[in-house]
């Protein structure tokens, strides 16, 4: 609850770190090459 009331600072930091992880960035580039994959996936 404290994290939520404090503006989710740690949560947002973890979320940003995860989105910049090598697996995520590689997957994003690979999905661009797959025409049959929905962009929302």
C-alpha cells in the first residue's frame, strides 16, 4: 500500500528496467519482422 500511495516509484523503475531488457528489445525487433503477428501482442 505504501508503494501505491507513494506514486509507484519502485514499480515504475522495475517496469522500465524490464522493458529495456535484452530479451524484450530483441523480441520487439523480431516481432517487427513477423507480418503475421499482431502489433498489440
